[in-house]
């Protein structure tokens, strides 16, 4: 197993429960990458892909605006263009509906699967039923998002429209900028995403899993890998290295259009969304696309998408956008936001069609993929683990084919034997 983020840990847990001997390779401590800074959302209703009809027009508008929810650093634009081109290519309605159907397959079992894992590792205290409140400035603003809500409803995800007193009752303390809300009651939260990773790692170690804190230099077509100056043989190698997965695959002649959609967060010590007002649910303003969520250590405000690669330093401007977006939703919070106890930036591994790559790589049956979960890594990870374990045991879930590297919505370069 390559990768000790929430996806890698979840796959390792499912494999260990099935009797596999597992070794996890990662140069960093468990859960210290993107898994450390995510929003904690278990968004089982997130069946709308990132690319939807109109993506070209809205994308060009955002790229031209450095303060938009999506930004591309000028020096990185040429590198990002192929990914953005593929992103637009899968934004037609037929592709979007195909991707949404695949998302439903992996998202529908999210909550019961996670509940089972949390019970097994003694971490049910980290789960909270919160729901997710999407905010709009006006009825017209909501109407502009009609395609997404109709797509959700077509897949059984129904939102409750809230205005006036009903909206204020659902989440007190909201500012006057937002007059309409859509509430998804089935979403839940993990109150300490990093703590969840640590508990999973402890449970794995107790089951005999070995953690090797070394970088993997190369993967072998036979499932072996090269690390710590030696070759490590294996019946199968599962690659869950997040945004770094594509680099490891290049040595096997595989190219996948994987990008880091760099995400940012502010962690506030306060447990109140405004003086005297508790954050009841996950709050998502549709114009800024930030997530304001309850955490065990306070309130977390995260989001935005930045294309700048794996090595550029964080951009102070993105933290400022989080602060201004948070103040617009909860006007009483500017002082707390200014004194955030942590500013964080991490790498979300994203593919243009929103779907992760899961299962054996065509032409390389001993090399298995579990990467590219984008904004839904925590949400999808428990089901990913179960699917990978089932497939390795010879009982692949029928839906797994939708996530193959050879799927039509992903233009991957695969070995000639594929």
C-alpha cells in the first residue's frame, strides 16, 4: 500500500479485515497531507460533478478573476491547460449524467459503511449528523443553479428549500447577504479528520500492519516496489498516494490527467458561528463555494481551488478570500477569523471528470489504483476500501468498472497490453 492518507488507511483497514498482510509506505505520518485539512464532510449527496454544462464560460470568467473560487497562477497556466481542456470536454450533459450515476454508486453507501468502520475502531464519537446548508443570495441566484439541483433530485438527493424564518431557524446568525437556502439532511460530519486518521493507523498497527516511513522510488509491474534502498515484493500494490500518484505511474508507462486542486483552510478556536450562535450544520455559500463546518477544535472554514502545482508556496490572497467569505456568511466572526489558530494549504488529487481511479490498472493486473478522489476523499474512502478489498478477493462490485482508468470520460495513456 502506497499512501497513508484517509484513502490508503481505509483500503488497508478493509484488506486487513479480509486477512491480508499489509505494509503501508509513506514518508510522512498518517493523515498529514490533504486528509489533515479537509472539511470533515461526509457528503453522500454530492452527485454533481465539478464540470457541468457552462463550465467553459464560467471557468474563463473565474480564471480571469484572481479572487474567484477557482484560480490558476499565471506561471502555471500552460501546465494546467490540458487538464482544463479535459475538464471542459466532459462538461456536456451526457457526460455529466454518466458521471453523476457513477458518483451515486460510490456515495450512496457512504454513511452506513463509515458507521461500520467507526464502530470497529472505537471512533463513533467523531461522527455527527449535521446536514449541509447551501446558501444563495436570492431566488434568482438559486435558479441559476437549477441544473445541479435537478440532477441531484433525479438521483434521489432532495433538498429542502428554506427562506426567511425557516432559514434563520435552521442556522441562526447568518448575514443578510444570503436569503435562500437548500438543506441536505443526509450529510454528516467527522469532527476531527486528522484524529480519525490517527485512530485508523493505531487500529491497523494493532492488527499487525507495518508502516514504512520512506518514499517509494518506483513501482514494478509485478506489484513490487522500490523503497528504502531495497525491493519489496507483493502480490499486489495499491497506489493511494493522492496528488503524487501520477508521478509514480509514469515509470510504468501510464499517464493519467491528475492535478492538485490546492485547497486552503482557516481553523478558528471558537465553537460559535457568531456570538452565542452554535454552528448547527455544514454551511456552503454557493457564490464562494467555501465550507464552514463544525470541528472538535472549533469552526473550520475551507475551500477554494487553486492550480499552482505541488511545490508553490501558499498564496496569502486565498486565506484573505476565506476570511471575507466567512464574514459575509457570519458577520459577527471577523475578529475570530483574523485570529485563526491555523492557516493550512493542501493538495486535493483531482481528475477532470471528478471520479477517482479505482481497481487494477489495465495491462498491469498487480498494480491497483485508489487515487483521484478530489474534494470527496474522506466521503468516498470507506467505500473505496471495501470495493478494493472485495475486488482483490475476486468479488468485484459491478460499479467498479465505472472507475477504471480505461473509462471513456478519462483520457488516460495505458500500457500497450491494455
